[in-house]
C-alpha cells in the first residue's frame, strides 16, 4: 500500500475516533435517559411507563444548572408527547414554562398558545381557556382557528382587559371571612395567569399579576402568591411595583414560610437593588430585627427612643 495513503487513512480513523469519543463525553446521561424513557412509553404507553418518562423530564427541567436551550427542547418534546397521549395535566405543566420563560421579543409560539388553550378547556378550566384563545386570535390572526374555543370567546363581554376588570370587581361581592369571594378570587388568579402567558408584553400584564398576587395572598393561597411574585420579579424587573414585590416576598418568607435565611437574602437583595427606595428604611429595620419576637422588637424600639432623647 502507498505509504502516504496509509498515513492518510490512519489519521482519518484517529480523527473519527476522537470525534466519537468527544461526543460520547459530552452526552448528558439524563438526556439519554429521557430518550430511552420516551421510546419505552411510546411503544408501551402504560401508566408506569408514562409516569417514568414524565418523572425523568421533570428531574431534568428542575435542575437549574442545565442549559436553557436544552431544557426548552426537552419541554417542547414532552409537551407534544403529553398532548398526543392525552395526558393533559402534564401537557399544561410543560406549555406554561415554555410560554412564560421562552417567549422571545414579545412573540409567543402560536402552536403552544393554542395547545395550552385546548388543554385548559379539556381540564374544564373554561375561563382560562377563553382568555388564552381570545389573546391568541388577537395576537395571531392568521393562525389556525378552533371552533369550540371560539364559541367560548363569543360569551366574553368586551375585550380581555374589560373581562378581567369586571371579574376583579366581582371578587368583593358576597365575601367570606377574608373579605373576598373565594371562588371568584381563584378564577381571577387563573384568568390573569392565562392573560400574562398569552400576552406577556401587554403593559397591563405586570399590573394584573400584581393584583393576582395580592388576591392569592389575601385568601391564604401562599404558594400561588409566591409563584406570581416570582413571575413579576423574573419577567418584569422594570415594573414600578417590582420593589414592593421584593418586599412582600421577603415578608412572606419571614412570617409565613418561616425561612429566615431566605428572607435575609431577599431583604439584602432589595437594599442592593433599591438603596434609595422609600421602603429601604423599613427593609433595614426588618433585617435588623429578623427572628426577634414582638416583645423583643418593642424593647428594641423603646431603647432606641431613649437613646435618641
């Protein structure tokens, strides 16, 4: 054999081996596990196999260290697979972060918006489905239409914004011990979330979310309130009430969740981000007295007053 040809073949083979080895080293074992779990669930969609696949996806998505583009890809495949398998609750749980965290330049994926609306209707959350589809047809007038969802929207009086404002007023009719109509309050929070998911760059979105967070806090659905506050902090950092949201989240962490360290971190973040805000002194006071009882705080204030005389 020609020596040059031999050397050329040798180096080509060596390069192929190195490339293959590199690819194998960079393969995320969790991604491999997801693919294998999906293949198994596709060939045998038993409840156990479906649950195993969704558990694998959820484990990957919940790891904040994973690359966001990979997470988006996994979420998209999982959402479509769950939809195909009529696993609507799982499908919704994947479409929501796809719309909340991966809508670029105020542009939502119309297919995901429509799929979420259909999923909400299937789960009998017609009020949320109606809001999502109303925004869908306004934001994507050339996209695929759905007759059943259109029938829901036909019952909406006025614009989506007018509908939200009307429902907000109904929260205070026939109130319970917390001063609110709980069924209407829960519906309001659902509809506001649906609005923000399907029309994220509306100037009204952060204000509606702020109201929803306050309503959720008032009716003691604290995990939902915290989720809405996090949504505002992550998606609307320039909203005028975002500093107040920081404060409220820290206050809830301290007094409701009883996580003092998390509350300290939030209060400190507030002072770094908003050192001249009108609530800065209040936050400093809370930070200085975090973990103290009411009696200890009262004693502290009395001592401070004496020192200032």
